[in-house]
């Protein structure tokens, strides 16, 4: 079973975390898969929209895990505004 599912349709790329058994926590391998997929998206001139989502786990992504809140060791700095949605709210980062 792949930890990250990648779907492309025209200008839209959807990355789906596929680790519901561990609440889609991102381990080192998954982080590398995400980084590679984001790099591939950035290198594709036809790609315009990137959606990152996860398989349902039955718990909110905002809840801390037993080890505390997840952390990220690297930062992705997009060159264009990023729009994301979470439980009905939509935000734009510039």
C-alpha cells in the first residue's frame, strides 16, 4: 500500500496521504514522498492547482497525537499564493 497517492487530471494534482491506520502521521518516508511530489508539481508548467488531502481517520487533524502536535522539519515556500480549506473555512496565503 502506497503511503502517498498521486492523481493528476489536466492542471490539477491531488496528493492523498494514505496512512489512516496511523492517523496519516507523516514519517520520514512519507515526507520524502511529499517533497518529491511537490517538486514534480513545481517543475510541471501545466500544473496549476495542488490539493493535499488525507484518507479519513475518524479524528480531527487538529487534535494532537499521543506524542504532541506534529512538527515539520522543512518549509515549502511557494512562489504563488496558496489557497487551502479545512473543515469549511478557506484561507489564502501570500
